[in-house]
């Protein structure tokens, strides 16, 4: 659960994820917590606030005492849990949603976490799972009664279904692994992006598709091109959200970006 670093691409991706998570919050689950990974910087908290999620509704999880101490200093009203995400889920019988921002490989432990998170969802709740892309040879998962490296499962599926695109292959491997754990979620989105040197994929899932069908939502896929920092700054300033909190950017930094754009003034 170690934190891999913050980039502007990561900040943009987090806003994309919370836009979708926000679709799942309703009267049915308003009393239940939303789980996030704490990390040292707690990047989810200011973004959650920008969508109207109160700090006291969040449950931030991390295994590292020092990381939680820094997190709690910045966000004293957010409840924290020191331990694994699986342990946190076992003590939390109902959740409204979760952003499982692992920044690591798909693995058995990730599959167990996601499966239990899906079982804990209430109402129209949604979870997002963020993983490294292209490192599939490094871990093994079980599908059916067989355990193989993730990359081998991908090769087998691609050989059987050559028409599938890479993101579809990854998604189907995830779904088959979850089905082995007894859950068959509905896939809402796959979002791919490049965070520094790390290629990432976020899977957005929920148990019941009726919420999105009712609101005429369709499956969303995007592969966000890599940009230079200057391009990300421009995109953030021009976005419809257009504020520092939505992208977890320090307000003084945001003001400096605007000043630079307007040739040294703080207008517009």
C-alpha cells in the first residue's frame, strides 16, 4: 500500500474517478463510509470535499503509522484505520463507495479486497480500482480452479478472443477473477493514463447496473494521452470544474498558475 507519488496526470485522473463515484451516492447509502487509501498526502480528501462529501464520511486506510500520522495532521476529521484494506473492509459491514488507489499490480490480495468491497456496497454505490498497467508478469491470480500469472491469463484470453482490445482483455481477466470469488459486478468504465513513468488503469465497478441504466449512462472508456506539466496545468485551469480543490492542488499553487497565465496578475 505504499504511495508511488503525485503527478498532475494523477490529479486529473482522480477527478475523473470521483465524478463517477459521485454518481453512486444516494439517500440509500448516505450514512455509510466511503473508503480511500490514506497515503502521506491524502489526495482523495480535497477532491471528495469538492463533490460535497464530508470529511467524517471518509475512512482512510494505510498500513504505515508514519503515513497515517501525516495524513491525520492534514485531515483531523477523517477517520483512519491502520492495517490492510481487507482488514478495514472486514470491520466495515456497509460502504457507500471506495477508491482503491493501489498503484500496484493486479494480485490475489487485490482481487480479495475488491470482491469484499463489492459485497459491502449499499444502494447505488460504486468502487474504483487503480492498478499498474503492463506489469502483468509480476503477479498470479486464480480463475476457476487454476492459478496463473496475470500475463498468461491475458495471453490465453487474447488467443481465444483476438478481436479484444488490450483494455478489454485486462477488464475481462479482472471480471473472471472476481467471479471466482463469487461476485459478478457490472463494469461502468475503464480509464487509462500515464502518471510519470507509470502506466495506470482504473476499473470502475458496481454490483447493480440499474442506477446507470436509469440515468442513460453507457460504458465509458478513455486512454488519456500523456502530456507535459504545462499542458496539464492549462487543461485544469480551463476545465469546467476549474478550482484547486477538485484537483487536490494547493490553492497558492493554483493562484501562481493563474498569475503565470495572465502575465503576472491574479485576474481571470
